[in-house]
C-alpha cells in the first residue's frame, strides 16, 4: 500500500512536469513571434539604407560642363549656390527631383507605409526637408553621411509604418 502511494505521487509529479514543459513551449512560441517583428523592422531599416544609397546615385537632368549630375553631386552644387548649365537653380532641381522620386517610391495610400520624412543637412544647415503622410512610433531609419572639400552632408530618411 505504501508503494502505491509513492507511485501515485511520482505519476502526479511527472504530470506536473509535463504541464510545465507545455507551458514553457507556448511561452517560447510567443517570445519568438515577438522577436520576429523586431527583426523585420531591422530588415526594413536595411532596405531604407539601400534606398538612400541608390538615391544618391540617381542621375538628374541638371548638367555641368562634364555632363549630367548625380544627386550626390547636385547636393554639393546646391550647397555652393551654383546653377545648372541651363541656368536653373540647382536647389530647385534637387528638391523637385527628390520629391518626384519619393512620391513614386514611397506611395502612402493603400500601403503598409503611412508616411515618410527626408532631411538633407549640410554643415548644420537644412537643404531639403520633405514630409508626407502620418508619423507613427513605428518607423525604419536610413542615414547617409558624405563629404567633399569640407562640406559635410547628412541625409536622413524615416519611413513610418
């Protein structure tokens, strides 16, 4: 009779252990889903970083004596207050070109993206600030920094989800 009592106690302990293991597995599943969402935001930031690098290499319709300028060179032309070869203001061409690209690439309607904010700063002064849509607490972030002849430029892009 005493052996049966101990055997029943052992069976109850095994049952309790199984319940603890099942609960632990369920908790691990919920934690893994939570971590996946955070990893996805990191991937989005990587995509935004790639977009900013590509944006700087886009060729505009502003040209100098050597040919058509990429956005990165047009930013420096704008900071130096120089004009395009056809006498258009380089800052206006820069603003218009980037605005068109942003509106075409990051369409806000019926998309997961709810808004964006693009800022280009040079030596502490703001060259361009483009914003559209809603700004939420959930966003991806991309930053590009570059310089030429003492001009330091930071381009920051936030995509809000």
